[in-house]
C-alpha cells in the first residue's frame, strides 16, 4: 500500500495519504479542504536492514579508510556514521561526545570512561 506526500494548492498544507491500491492515488483529495489540486512531493524513504546486515556493514574495512585517529573531527565523522549504521539511539552522552569532537576537542579519558560506565583513570588490578 503506497503512502504519498502532497502539497495541497488549495489550503497549502502538506499531507500524507495512504492508498489501498496504486490506482486509488489518481483520485487523491485534500482531507482538510477537499481540493484535488495536489502537487506530489518527493520524500525520503528508509531502507530496513537486518541486524546481521548492519553488523556486516560495520565490519567493512573500507569505512576506516579516511579515519585519522589524531583528528577529533575525523573521529567524530566516523563515530556518527557508525552510530547511524547501528540504527539505535545511543543517548545524549554519545551525542555530546560527538559534538565535542566536531568542535575539534578530543574527550578526555575520564569523561569517556565515565560515560562508558568504566573508570579509565584508576588501576586495572
């Protein structure tokens, strides 16, 4: 069942319409004002990947080709790509750390260790 996005030329609203068949899309009307003068919008779509496929994509060595571990901005770009590839929300601490690296600063070990739940400042005995 297709979902199409339109801009209604009558009331200027952006609308999304779900159709039972592709042919039904020819009879589209604005649910707010009833106008049939609709402009179809190009929208983004999501491609669903299995967890196995996401892990396989993460293990691809080509993703590390442009990584410079001494450049915080390079590390931030890589970390953002990896986080996006995981498809899960990694929390505000992760995003704060990425923002800090994008600003050109490497997070200090105490910050990174605390956020990961460990204590990198202490002994490993």
